[in-house]
């Protein structure tokens, strides 16, 4: 990685919805490595802005949760709780809904939510 100047390039890759999901997750790891504070803030914003649950990219949410856990980023707890509430209120297949809600709850609990 070429350092801080590369952050914007990785950010463009991450936010390019035409790119492969794995490549976008790898870009998230690069963002986290270059500027963790900025990346975590952007990941929290992504979680907070995820409102179309049917189109939600759960691999991106998973990558964000893992980053939050690596950095003990407790500021993500409330946005994750709100996303979980949106998932529980969405019109999804019940099994998929339970799986997503349980996954978020696990992340929330691992972050040490009360």
C-alpha cells in the first residue's frame, strides 16, 4: 500500500457497486490499514445509512463488524442496533431475517454492549 494517498483510490473501489464484492471487502481492509479512524467512521456511516434491507450487502456489513471488533469500536453499537431493528422490520424470508438479525446481535454482543 502506498500510504495515505492511496486511501482515496481504495475508497473509490469500495464504493463502486459494479465491482466484485470480494474486491470491495479487500478495499475496506486497505482503508482500515491506512487510516483506521477515518475508515471506522465511514463504516459506521455505511451501517447507519443502510435502509434498503432487501438490497443490503451483508458481506460489507460483515467486513465492517469485523473491523469494529478489531478496534473495539464501541461507537458502532447503536448504528448496528438500529440496523438490526430495520432488519427485523423488513419484509424478508423469515430464515434470512433471523440469520441476519442474529449475526448483528453477535457483533453487538462481542463489542460489549450492555
